[in-house]
C-alpha cells in the first residue's frame, strides 16, 4: 500500500504548488515524459505519479524542469522584483 507519511509529503507539495510556491513549483499526477515540460514556466514540476515510498523512512521524489525556460522565468521575476525596490 501507499505509506501514510508519503501521502503527507505528496499533499504538502500539492498545497505548496497551489499556495506560496504557485508559479515556481508545479504539481502533476499524470504520466510525464521530458518533452511534456518544454516551455513550462515553473522552476520544477513535482511528479506525484513517479514518486514512491521505498520504505517507511525513505522516499524517492521525482521533479521535472525545463532548464532554460523555467530559469529564464525566474530571472524575469527577479528583475521585476528588484525594479520595485527603492
């Protein structure tokens, strides 16, 4: 079965992706391949379907990213943020 602690981690990452990390961390429970993530604005997409609990204390979390586009989006965010600082 699915480990209860793993489910807590999974839910926490989903909540973060919809809350304070929205636009930075994405969440997916669909089967993904690397080409699915081309042009995604988030820095990282947590892959719930591919992540697993190896035992009660060890979890394998999978997260995807588009190295160029996601990074570029964060640079733009930083430029916008610093332009507002006086």
